[in-house]
C-alpha cells in the first residue's frame, strides 16, 4: 500500500508540474479584464469538474470579490439543478449549458469549460456556441485535449489522463486564479 501511495503522490506532483505557468498568468489577465469591463464569467463541467466549477464560482465570486472591493460576476452553470433537468428533459443533456448561455451570454463575456477528456458533449456544445457568439472561451482539459481544446481561445492542458490527478490539478489552477486576486488585490486595479 505504501508503494502505491508514494507512486500516486509522485504522479500527482508530475501532473502539477505540467501546469503551464504562462497560460495561468494569461487566465488571470483575462479575469482581470472581465472584472474591469463588468463582464459575466460562466463556468461549467460534469462530475468532479462540475464540483470544481461550483467551488471556483464561490471562491471568485465571494473570496476574490471581497478582497479586491469589486464584484466578479461569475456563475456556475451546473448549479441550477431544476433548470438543467428541464433542459435535459425537454431537449437533450448536451444542451444543459448552451441553452443557459443563450439566455445570459453576451459578446465579451467569458465561457470557461472544465473537462478531463475535453470531449464532454455539453461542454463542447457550450464552448462552440460561446465562440460563435463572441464570448472569450477558455478550456481546462487533460492530456487527451479533446474537442474543447480546439474551441478555447485559451487552453490549459494537464499532462495526464487520470481523472483524479487532472481534476486535482484543475482545482489547483482554479485556486490560483482566485488567490491571485485574494493575495494581490492591487492586480485588479485598472
């Protein structure tokens, strides 16, 4: 058991080491721009990525906003279960995010999709619509990259395919995006 744990920790460190620092820095700049321009930030995913999306929205919307003294307008599209089930039932599961974006998304807003495979049909469809309609698209994906990597104006790839390791690394990125402002509120100034 100890050997397995040591191997897992080593593999997790390698996944974290694969986070491209410059790409994360560009994401921080994109969030700063959205804040200063009062743009909406939409985030979404499935399973563990949905949990990461919800967690990110809380940290950015509350924690980061409280520290910088301005409000990040962030919404996790996987948090309204009633709306998602209505859309899934009346249309298709792959429409649960795109149809919310149709209501809310405006050119210049941000659509941030999180997926290990990069091929979640509902995330792919939402990013495609967002890109086609003038939103700035961001994809956080694993090593398989998938269709989402082709749709992101900005793409951050974790060099692993293990769901747990990629999700942990993606949450680390989400925390960096939030703590960048929590620990450096001056970065949010014009």
